[in-house]
C-alpha cells in the first residue's frame, strides 16, 4: 500500500496539472482524513460550509 505522503503527492501532482496545487492546509486536511484523525464526511461538510455563500439580494431588491 502506498504511504500517506505518496497519496498526497499524487493528488497534488494531479491538481497541479490543472494549475490548482494543494495548499499546506489542503495537504494537512488530506493527511488528517487518511490517518483517521477526521472523517472524509466531516472534511467535506467543512469545505461545503466554508465555500458556500449566503444568498445575496438581487440588485433591484436592495433598494426596496
């Protein structure tokens, strides 16, 4: 079985091909999931919450 660092390096290489390399925080989050420190489900929920914006009023609704 591949080591955790090998798996993270492969993901980073793939993401880098798309000009989206992993940050140190991304790598740590993957490491935490792969070692069982956190679940993939919890990590996914955190990322969805982090990157979801609250609905914004449409420009014409702001003045009503």
